[in-house]
C-alpha cells in the first residue's frame, strides 16, 4: 500500500495531465452505484409487492396475524420489506409458529443481524447447541438449508420463554445459505449487493418436538411460494450439506 501511494504521489508531481487521464479512465472502470439503481429499484418494488401478498390463511390449517417489529431493528436493517407474522394451527392449542422475513435493499445492511446477535440483544440466552444444528426444510419441491438455534429468557413470575429458531439467508441469485460469511462475500460486489438480500426465520416454542416444528415450518413456507419465487429461490444453489 505504501508503494502504491508513493507511486501516485510521484505521478501527481511528474505528470498531472497523465494523472487526470488516469482518473477519468477509472471513473468509467470502477463500479458506479447509480448505474445499477433502476434495475435494483424495480427488483425491490417487485419483492415488496410479494411480501404484501403473502396470505393470512395457509393450507386451510394455518391462520396468521401480523406482529410489530421493533423500531430499533427496523433502523438497523433499513428494510425494503418485512414480514413479521404469527401463524396458529386451527384446532391445535400450542400449535403456532412465527415467521420473520426481511429483505434489505443493500446486502451490507444485513451483515451482523442474525440470531447469535439479535436474540442476545433482546435479552435471550443461547442454550446448548442442538444435536441437529444444520437441517433442511422441504419447501416447494426443494430442500432449503437452515440452521437451528435454541434460546431462552426469563419472563414475569419466574417463567421462561424458550424458543427454537430456524434461520437462513437468501442471496440475490436465489442461493439459500446458513452462513453469514456468504453475505460478506456478496457485499464485495456492488452490482450484486444493490440487489439486496433476505433473511428468513421461523420460530417455534422449544417445547414443540423437532419433527412437528419442521412440519410446521414447511407447511407455512409452502404457502409463501410467490414470495420465495420473487426472491429467486430455486434458481440459486440450495444443496448445502
């Protein structure tokens, strides 16, 4: 880096006209954020429309109701669109799951916002690592890789709130990944990062058997195929191990 700076300094002194020519060339060669904005804006608008179209009633068994998202989280994420909804299975007490899907117009806004950060910041403590940490959800004929987390926090009257979280990220090309590092890689490419990235979480009570929780997540996400298709799921790589 020092050598490069020394070279540029010498260039400025020795040949200012050559320097101006070089800078003009770089202005065309380097990525221009505005260049990608019209296409990115159209994509964000399409995705936001699909968020709004996610049905409240799914598969005849699940009925949803929207839940508020903390202002702090919205300020952090600067979301293009966000869905926070609780679904209850009709006629089955305790059969419920919360779905959180967030699409950020800029992939860089998602970095650092994932369960190991956002849940502890809300007062949750991560429990032991589940034996089946990495699992797949069968949705719309595809296997989506998700990571399982378990958290708890104290509630009033000394009771505990215990949660299971299935979490994944959806990259602009539709790749579904469990890894936050994959977002870092996307953020290095301006043409890609302006297309945005989505985070998907399905949250169930930790007391719900894992098999039942997986079925609930699969059924609910299966009712959101329009949104998943808008996020290009199925066009990217979902075959993580």
